[in-house]
C-alpha cells in the first residue's frame, strides 16, 4: 500500500497482505477481495449500528435503521474511498477498467478497510456522516 494512503487512514495494518488482497479486484487475479466483502459488510453494519446506538440513545429503532442505511451503502462507501484516494491503489483488470467497474470495486474495498480498522476509534463514523450528508 502506498504511504500516502496509509497516512490518510492513519492506520497500520498488521497483515498488509490482506490489504493488498482487499485492493485486488477479481478481474486482476488472485487472491482477490470478493469473499472479503461478505465479512466486511457484516462487520461494518454491526460497528456502525453499535456506534449509532451509543451516540443517539433517544433515537427510535426505525430512525437508527434509516441512518445506518444512509451511511452503509455503496454510494457512500465509494465516495469515502474516493476521498481517501483508494482508487489510485485498486488493482483492476483491463476489461474491468474499460467497463467502468471502479465504483463497485471502491465500495468493496472501503467496506473491507473500514471493517478491519480499530473499532475503538470512531473516525469512520465521522467520515461517513460527512460524506453522506445530502448535497
């Protein structure tokens, strides 16, 4: 992973090989990030849900669900990934680059990276809330 991205994330991964895998789209080769998305989605939903629950103790369940859905979705995650410059690190195959597959790849990668980071630091919630605000 490029040093500028590591500095933006302010995080050092204990297993950098998993980050490389997370940045590798299936069209580029193996190992790739496809299966990581499954776990990343689950972890991200759980972490965001728990953080919202703690930060907004009077918000009803339906509202919490709507806020979480607004934060944890493909468009928001792709925007977070673009803001962090993750797109420059993604390994896509030639055909995927030509077909415009980068936004889905960014969503997958952002999901994995956020889910792997230290859950004791809610920086990702703050980042998601800023990015998810309506224009």
